[in-house]
């Protein structure tokens, strides 16, 4: 079980193993970046058998002393836990660690007023293709809440307007999805695809020169578009949160269908959305609030006039 390799060297083996398993490149890059950050609080250049639970506790203490946010520490610990679990499987070490509890955060969403500004169709006689494309993308994001990486990889052939569905072949969990399209989005996509043109294998939302849209280009495009419309929020992922909130609260959707639409492998993450955007807790709250009841039932108290 013992190894003369340093923790850093074994981490390189771990990365090779994960690449061989087909883990997404974005996830690999995140692992490498976070392990580098971990190295500022833990000596990773010593043999892994020299790492003990005390060293790991010291690492967390060092992170807290550096005033890192609880969610940042939680993220680093999660990566280290995945790495150590792999080491356990490879019989390299029996060392492991418990998750570090982060802070619950309220997911940023777009308001209805902001959405009205963003959903107003641009002037087709004056706008550039990139503005029109971004408008269509935002409509798509509010139809199904898909991720930015998924949007970039949709091809013309994936859109089936006859059956009112779109096939998402590039997803985070690598499982293909079939997403329904509302009639409004079908009409938007029909017009857009006529203007966009291209072959079946071309990307639905390309750059202006026809190549696949890069992630930074998509984010920059949405950022510019939103700010031109007077909306200071620019997060693409916030559209996913907005979709989940409106689906649960405004549309009366259920968690099981939301799980399928968002492409979650398990119901756990979907339950997280349900907890944040509880559809029942806000409805008719005036009927249940003690304050509202007292206010409505109270009689006006007259202040006696001074003699």
C-alpha cells in the first residue's frame, strides 16, 4: 500500500486515469487548478504516506486563517476527497476526509422585468447576426434551462420542429436528452434557422464566421447583449436558475419533470432547487402570516385628543 511517490506525482497519475475514463476536459482543468490552490496550504511534495489526518486538518485551518470563503474551502476539500477516494481504490493509501460544510447561497435569478427587456426581439433591419443569435439563445435558455456548454454544441440536425423537440447530445453527464419545445420557441427557431442556413452538421449557434462558438465568446455576447438592454446581470447560468424557479413557482411544475429537463442524474440536485424555490411557501401567504392576519383583523385605535 505504501508509495514512495509524492502526493503531487500521484495526483498526476489520478489525472491521467480520469482522462482515460473520459472525464470532461473542463472538469480535469478544474481539478488541476484546485489542486494547485490546495498546495498553498498543504505540502504536496512529500511522499503520500507522510500525509496524515493531522496534516489535512492543518490544511483546513490554514485555509480558514487565510479567510477563504466557506464554499471555496468546501470545493477544495471535495476535489481532495475525490482524489483520496481514487487512491483508496488503487490501494495507495487509506487516508480520506469528510466533506467541509459550505454556506447555502441563494441562486441569482432574473426578474420578470429584466426578462421582458431581454426577450424583446431586436430590430431585424438594424441588428447584427450576433445580437439576433443571442436573443434566440436566451429564448432557448428560458425554454429548458440548459447549460452554456450544451448550447454551444447543438447542431442544426438536433432541432426537430415537426415533433416539437430538440436533442441535446452534449450534456454534463454525457447522457443525451430530448427536450420539448414550446410553440413560441418553435416559431422563433423556424425563422432563425431559415436565416442561419447551413448544413445539418453545422452548429446551430455559430460565430459570425460560421465556426463553433467558443465559451468565452458566448458569455461575452450575452454580457454585451444584457447590458445594452439595461440589465446588469450577465450570468448565463442564472438563466438556468431562473428557469427552475419559474417552472416550479409560476408554472406549477414538479420536481421529477424538472429533473429530466435539467438533466440531473439524481433527484438530489433537483431537490436543492426545490428547497430554494419552494412553490408552496409563497402562495397565498397572506392567509397564513400571523402579521397579515393581525393587521387585517385589528381595529384602528383612536388617539384621544389633549384637553
